């Protein structure tokens, strides 16, 4: 609930602070904004204060969790920082996405804050297994946000957002996506070669699963361009990441139940 509420607040705050930018976007399955505040501008004030209320509720639940489950005070700091980062992703004065920092923030959120919070709650601390997964999670976080930025390039340019795709273009974006997907697969191979005796996870299986986004990512590298077809390539990359998560979750649950 703490994570769900915090994530929900980001949806409302981004809609509020990005309403002008969303005027230029085309809504897709995974980008372009909700368009709700454009169609119903009378809800803008509600959206802002509902987002703030959700942040407060997320922090209150974190305090309650510390009291009930005797969690460390750092847990609360973790939750507060995560909420602040989500708020200032598009909110002034920091407006990370308008200052060329959107990719870094998304990498930290997807690769560290969200999985780190869940791992801490379940395991009570960060150990070697979690640290092994920080790199692929952070890198996949970068791959995620680059794919989301691709359909919005023209709109983000008009809105003066300093995203990687705005500055470097869709073609280079697909090259970077393919390269980082390759790096993750190679990373899992190296983990298997050097740490296979230390963990219950069989990293050969994880490597095999990681080949799915790599294969789709390489297709994007081969067919990359600046046309509308780029939106299709980005969608395929995102679907491959979704399947990666599902397959890994199924494998990890299987290990737990075995």
C-alpha cells in the first residue's frame, strides 16, 4: 500500500504539472499522459491536492509500519525520499525531467527505490543477492524510460523537456536500448560464471529470460528510424520487459515453493 499510494500520487502530480506539455502529445498505450486534465480542466486543483494527500498517506503508513513491525527509522527516510523524488520529477522548482535528469530519476526509482523497499520489507536488510540485481534493475529502468520517451519526442521538444531522446534522437535511443539489454544479458552470464555456487538462483535461467528483451531490442537496432514506426518498436521493447518481469517472477516463486 505504501508503494502503491506513492506511485499513484506520481500519476496525479505528473498530470497536473505536465498538462501544458500533454497538449502536444498523442496518447498511446504507454505514453502521452492521460489527457484527463486537458478534457476536464476543472479537475486540475483536485489533481494537485489529491497527489499531495496520497504522499502524506504513504508517509503516515510508513510511520505506522515502523511502529507495528519495529522497522528501522531509515525505512521512513527511504519512503520520504522516494515520494519527494516522484513529486519533483515534473514539479517545480526542481522539475527533473525538464533539466535532463529524468532518466537518472527513473533509473533510481525503478532500479533502487521500489525493489529496494520491497526487498527490505521482506528480508529485513540489503544483502549480496539484492546488490547483484541492482545493476540490471537500474539498467532496465533506463531502457524503460527511453522507450517511453520515443513516442513523445516531438511533443517533449515543443514542451522544452530535456530528455535523452529529445537531445539525441530516436535512432540513437534504439542503439542505446539494444546495447544496455546486451550488457544485462552479459552481466547475468558473468554472475553465473563467478557466483553460481553462492545463490539458490540458477542464473542460466535468468540469462535465458533476459535474451527476450535483448532479441527485441536488437530488432529495434536494426530497424531503428525517426518515423512513426518507432512507436511500434518502442512498444515491443516495453512488452518484452513486461514478459521478462513475469517470467522471472514465475521462476522465483517456483524456487520459493520448491
